[in-house]
C-alpha cells in the first residue's frame, strides 16, 4: 500500500545539482523532491505516492574538525593537523555527455571511494581524477581509491547498451567491489529510441522509422538521429500527425463536382511530403567499441 504524506507537512522542491543520493543504491539523485517537516527527503512530487527516500550528500571531510576525537588529535599532533587542514574536499560531479561523445558512441566516467568504504562510490570529474592520480597536494589522495569506466551511449550492431555497460562493469568488479550497485542504471544517457516509444514514427504514411530520434530544441518537432547538430536529417511524424496533414492537404478543385489532393501552398513544412531540415545526425556511421 502506498504511503500517504499530508500535504501540509511537505515542501516540494527541485535540485539540478548533486545534493542527494538514493538510499538503496547511493546513486546521485537530481530532480523534484519532497522535504518533510521532520527533516527527511523523498524523490518525486506526489505526497500520495512518494518515491524513494533520499539522503543528503555530506562533504567528504565535513567531520574533520568537529568531533571530540579530532579535537584531541589536532592538539597532540598539531603539525599533522595543520597539514591535513589545507586539503580540499573531493568535489562530486555528475557528468554530461557532449555531442562528440554521442558521435563516437561512448564516453568515460570517473569514480572514487574512500579506501575504507567498499560501497559508497561517487562520481568525479576528469580533472579531479587526474589530480588524485598524479598525487596533487590539493587533495589527501592517500584516502581514496579512483577508477574510470567506458560508458556506452549508443547501441552497436552486436549489443545493446545494457549488455555493453554490464560487461564493462563486470570487468572492473575484482578491482572495485560493488561497483555494479553504484552503476545500476545501465542505459543512463541513452537518447530516445523507438523501441521504448509508445507511438510509432514515420517519414511518411508508407515509410516507418526505427531507431534513435530527438526533439528539435527550438521548434519542438521530432527528427531522426540521437542528437541535434547542423548535419541534414529528416523530420519524423506520428500516425495521427500524418493523418492530420493528409486531411489539411485537400483543396477545392476548379470543378465543384470533384476534389483534388495536393500540398497547400503557403504552409511551409505542414503540407505534402515531410521535408528535411538541417540540424541533426543519424546514428549511422558510428564505430563499434
């Protein structure tokens, strides 16, 4: 039975940065969330059907100067404390693939955990990864285990995204135990695909489309290809859109007793055959990996 939370006790907010992790997987959560009056947090915005419990992300070294033990330690070992107090916290970073990453079909993700913690991985940037790997004095690199993984963004002719990423994770499990728990969303960052889309997509009434597609960022119509760029690619239509276009293309004939069908002039892209438009790329031509 779904848990009910009175609306009077809920504050609905939204985060676009890494402020919370999911309680069950420790994976970063970004999106709408609910703050309860008792100080707890839940994913989603529906008090009648709250999502998973969220845990606030705490700075890695947040307790360094606060506990009683640390207070005693820094008095007895002042030179060590002084040196460690200069170290920065490891910044948590949620990656965003670029168009060039989608063009090659994958990108590299970097992760980190404390040496004495086998579960709580978190993602870091390439810059932070390189600083820790090169033992930059900015961070206390001795406290962390770092790693990287090649993450699939597009399927290949042989394997789908879930299979590729699952295999890549398995190759790292001996060195990084429980990494599969952290990277549990295997098709994260995959663009829209017709196999997961309720409506079928078509070039025209006689030509169905199967594969990746995207929505034009400015005009809102659907186009072929996994992402938007300046390369020419075609518009796509649902069957209802095609039926609407077909009806709108009928115009009165010079002979009142008959009708004729043809593209209505002055409607731009709305009549006749679907036109092509610049700004996108198909998923063909990418190399496997």
